[in-house]
């Protein structure tokens, strides 16, 4: 018996097939010292009207990423069922324990929810929640938009992202949806530690999967919120759930999203040792291979020179270091390049 076929311990009074608007909670059991039968309530709003595709919008899978929490909450409060053809499932704060603690990891089990998929109904709190998302919520969805930012790890160039999908038709559909979302960039990437992510579950079920990186550095990115709100409505228009055409005009005057990729390991710069990292560029900046990426400083030692880091690849900065103090092995910069289909010589 697969884990997904085991009954979840999480319950909800939401009826995914009911017409109209429902605003309620998932109720996840959490036994604690002061409440043996205690539960954690996870907000969910479902708007359904007639027939049409189902779009699942998720935010707060990491608690310290705010743009999805804000934009999906606002959409959930304002979406009129009469305007909808199909169904929109909105979960602005999936990992509510982490959201309320303002942390990437869950304070309940110290796990990264986005490394717990496909989960386990009898596992830790995060594993139980991952199992519910995969086994109960995802089967309803045709399109999934999972709104992330770079949290405290990085700042990010405002972007959607997707895996490089071997299936050409699905890759084309996903790139079209990313173009409709209308962020300044869409980054196609070859995954980092991807087997246990939500995205991997979405893809395994044949559902169109879009992610985002719309800010970071532990703050609310003003432009990231604007792009998120526009992007969510744009995807609903693209899917035919809302009427109208996506608005994709960019602030720099270009008409549409620029498709980029992060494919090669030399796109990543890692701190060779611990110290204070001084980056030399902001997200979106153009950089050259061999150019100075930044310096690791050892302010605790007099006269010890800083270590200079250099980019190994030319492109634009997708991710720029977050915390000033880097640990050995921390990623401190990611360079993206213009998207190109792989060739046999790659
Ligand atoms: Zn995240």
C-alpha cells in the first residue's frame, strides 16, 4: 500500500466539489503538553464556479517568505466566484507553524517542509502535512503555482522558475504559463536536492508546476508583491479561469518575461571558508566569468587579507547572498544565463 493511499490524520470541512466560496481550515492534530487533543489550523479558501481547470496557489511553505502569503491572502479575500470558470484553491500559509514563527523550518519538528515530500501520514508533523498536500490536495489540481522567495538565504531576481522537463509538450506548456505569469525573468533549472520537494510531487502527478522567487533577505519586497499579485491573476487568465489577457509589460520597457536558465554547476559560487561575505553585485546585474564576485573577510584577525571569489560563468545574478556571515560551503551567488535548448554537445 502506497503512503498516499493511507488515510491522512488531517481533516477539513472543505468540500472541494461544492460550488461557490468556502473559507475554512485544515485541522492537523498536534499533541502537546498543554493540549493532548490539540490541533493546528491551516487556512484554505476554495472558489468554484461551473466547469474549468483547477489552479492551486500555495504560499508559506517556507515561513519566512512573505510575498506569497500576502498576494494569495489578498486574492482569496477578493476573488468573486461569479468571475471564475473552474476552481481556485488558495493556501497562503501552508506551513502555518513556520509562518507564525517567521522561520524557514517548522518549529514543531525542525524540518524543511519542502524537503519532506511525498510525506508520511504517520510521520512527523511536516511529513504528515506533506502527505496531505500530495495525496489529498494535489489530485484536484491541473496547475500549481507555489510562491516562494529566497527567504533569509538570498535575495532573488524577481522570477518564476521551473524544472527542465524532458517532455517537450509539458516543457512548452510550462514555459507558456511562466510567460503568462509575467515576472521579469523565468528561470529553467536543473534541480538542487529536488527529490523531496513539493515541485517534484506536482510533476510526478503530471500537473503543470510553476515556482517563484520574488524577493528574499527576510523582508517584504515591494515589487515582488506587485509581480506576485499580477502574476497570480495572469495565470488564472491564461488558464481561462478568469476572463481577459495576461498583462506582461515590464518596468524596463520590454514586453514580456525573459527566459533564463541555471544549468551548470559553475553557475553557483560557494564560500570556501567561513567569514563575512561582501558581495559586489545586486540581483539582475550582468557579470562576467572571472570578475570579482566578492570577498570573504576575517575581521577577527589583524592583517589577514580577505579571500577574493570570482564568478565562473558570465550572465545575470539570479541569487545574491543573504546573511552577511557565511559558513564554509554556503552558496553566496547564482548566475543565470539566457535560455537555450540543450544540444548533443552539451
Ligand atoms: Zn521557499
